[in-house]
């Protein structure tokens, strides 16, 4: 099952994101169930959130999201985990 993790950063949290980016990217690379990932960008081209596609069940995705270094750094204002169905691409 594919899960879309959609996270939005807290306002003014760019420095938290930058300070924890290396740990977050390492966490992504250590997960064989991560299919794609990347940041959302604001109107100035600065990172302001995340979209991650995971290939695991919802319970595993919830656990994975709880252990993300960004989550542990309290970067996110909101996080949604939504079952997703890839049709094209």
C-alpha cells in the first residue's frame, strides 16, 4: 500500500529544517519503503514542508513518521498520512 505523507512546517521554522536536514535525508535513505520525497517550496523558493511517498501499511507509516528527525525536532505544523493510489508515472 502506498501512503502519502504531507507535512507543513511551522511558520518561521526554516532554520530548524536546515539544522535537521542531513539527519532527515539519512533517515529517508535508510528506509527501503520510501519511493520518493521532496520539500514543498514557498513563494520565495524556500523549503516549507514535505511530500513523501511510502510503500508500507498505515500502521508502519505512522511509526515511520513519528521517528522522522524532522518530527523529533518539532518542525511540522501539521502532518497527514493518506492512502494513495499511483495511476500514472
